């Protein structure tokens, strides 16, 4: 049987590989460090690793929200079949981000973690986002979708909008000064959410015109 | 309304594009470069002007003996938001800053105000090498051999009057050369300040070099402050203005987040930054792989307490953070 490039059996492994690249790059950089070389992670590799994992997690999370607008623009419905994998990768990178902060920054001190969560706004926001992601990751299987029923499942997964906002706010509250990075990510998030608002409004108006003409 | 152009008014397409105008020196410079390529080999060798100048300086008793941060790290990992908020940005983009000619304007409560050159302020025979620990407010530290002149010697020449209680410093602000200033990360230009007794303390250095050479742009060329018992951001870079004031001057980080950064900003392990602990610090460039994970305990006043604690006697340092 011949496989075409547009076949899901080709596209999905390709996407899996693409979403793994940030991690593979990071492992390669840590390999360099282990052999005593300074790589792209620079003079403070722990900070660079935390930042890189956080950036990657937030960007992949925003990518899951970009699937619907991309589908609407390129008019190719099968693209939504990638969303689960992208969402799970977002969860994976958020988890790695947390592990790198907890392990390398706090040296696995639970008291330090609890203190941070209670005391530091950006950690509180980030942790809330992570905790809310857990039920979404757990209910990502076909069995769970069936068990919850599509309506309830959909309602639960609307949480991703709040989680993405928490991610951007976490970024805002962790930076010093008024940096452009958080604004850029907020802008992208608002664009992606705005698309949905405009679309639902325009569908309503379209129906309205139809009714008026009748 | 009909717009009638006056004969002397130029249309948009008759103007020199701003980009070309702003780059005019570069363009002329590149013409020079082309012609020098045609010149003899001997002439071509004069391009050594771009390599940093070696500086000779006396050793100082203030120097610490801790292992020094590798030069490559001290010059490639630092904050200089005028060139971007990533700590690798200064090394990437600070080359665009012109440091010659450079003038320093002295204003305010002093007898000898005016405009000075770097050479007016820095006398080669006064240069000292000071190996200091630099403690960043972000909880990392480096050990850097600076070369400079004690600030007190420079300030004394301006003859500050009795109203001069504080001194404020200002960093160069030139958006065409400093890409980070095109976004309002902070209220540009960057300003910092010291109380007069802090400025006149012998530890406070006006640095012009590091690691035996003149300062690279990313570390604050051609001259910057080093106040080793305070968080790094107090050690203002690329100074163009010195102003003697009677009132406590505002500082950039205090303006940006008064809850997080105070005027004094003395290194203090007992006063946390609202977003992270200041009890320990990561030592940059520790050498071994395992040292990446270790942290050292932060010392009060960054270890310079025996020299400076007395000037804060009776002050509540938790409130005056």
C-alpha cells in the first residue's frame, strides 16, 4: 500500500517528531555541558533550561488554540485530529518545566515549593494552570471521551482557555520591568480567542439575516 | 481643502530616507573601508584599533581571592536592558553603540559643572584593579576583576557644594544604537543614584575596564559604576550624566516596581525580593558539572559589611531595602 505525505499515518509521526525537537535539542545541550563544554544554554544553563521549557510549553499550548482558526482559514477539517497530540505535548512540556524548576532550582525541597506557591503570585498562577491541565490530559483518551459524553467532555476542555490565560499571566508576573515577550504572547492569545468570538457572533448574525429575509 | 505646496516644500520622495540619514556615518565609513582595502598591507594593519586596549593598574587591598568568573561568561551573560531583555542580548547587540567620542555632563550642586570627556575623568596613574563579587538581584553572582578609579577621586574634582546630598547617574539613551530602548521596558533613560557617603566610599569604583582590558560595550563601556555591596542594577553602565542633588533622586527600577526595588538595594539575604528568595545565589561559571547545581549563601552587604555597615547605623534596612 502506498503512503501519501498527506496521509495521517505519515503526518502524525512527523508532527510527533517535530514536537519532540525542543526536548531533543535540550538533551543535546545538556550532553555538551556534561562533557564540560558550554553550549547554547550559556553561562546559567539551569535558568536557560527553565525559560526554554516554559516558553516551549506556552507556545505549544497556544498552538492547540490555533488549530481551529487554522482549520477555518485553510478549510482542511482533518487538521483538528492533531489537536490531541499537540495538547498532550503542551502538558508534557509544562510538566518538564515544573520538574526543572522543582528539581534544579529548588533542589526538590517540598517546603520551598509550598512557600513559593503561597508567596509568589507568578508561581501561584503557574501552578494553578498546571493543576487544571491534569484533568484535561487524563480525559484525553477515546475511552474517557466516550465515558464523559461529548457534551460534558467539551465543557471540561473549555478550561484550556483559562489555562492559556494563566500561562500568559504567569509569564507577565515573572518578568522584570515591562518586557515585550508577555505582551506578544497575550496578543496572540487574544487573537486566537477573538477569532472564536467573532465567528460565533457572525454565525448568529448570518442566521438573523436569513430569518429577516424569510 | 486644497493643499498648495510651497516651492520650498519637499515631497516625501524627495527626502533622504531617515534610515540613510541616521546611517550616514556608517555609509561614509564603509566608503573609507573600501578604499582602505585598496591601500597597502601596512596601512591595512592599522585596523587593530578595534581590539580592546590593554590597561595597566595597581592591585588593590579590596580585592577578594575567590576564583574569578571566566571572562567569556562575564562578557556574554548579563543584563543591559538597553540592548534587550535576554541576558545574551547585550553581547549580541551592544556593538551598535558608539563610545568614541563620549561626553559626560556634570550638573547640579557642584562648583565645576560642565561637559567632560572620559580622559578628563580617568587619570591612567589612578587606575586600580579591584576583584569584586557582583551579586545580581536575580540571585546569581560573579567574581570580576574590574579596572577603574575610586569614584570619590572623580567626584571631588567637581567640588560638590554643601547642598549635594545625593548623586544621580544617567545611562546613554540612543534608540538608533540601543535597540532595547525602542520598547518601554523601563522609563528610559536609565537612572541610578547614591547617597553622597555611599558615592564617596572607597569601595565605590568608576570602572573603565575588566580582565585587564577596557570594558566591552555590553558591560557598560566606556565607563560604569561598581558598587559591590549593592545589587548589580545599582552599578549603572555607560554613564553620560552625573548630577549632584539635594533630594533623593529617583531610580529606574524603583520607578518601575517600588514594591520590589528600593533606593538602597543593599545585598541582604534576610529581605526577599517579593518573587524570589535572596538567601542564596547561583555562582556563574563554577567550573565543574556538579557546581551548576550548587548555590552559595548570600552574605549581608555581599560580604563587604565590615567596610560599609557603619554608614547605615541606626537605619531599618528591612524598610529601607
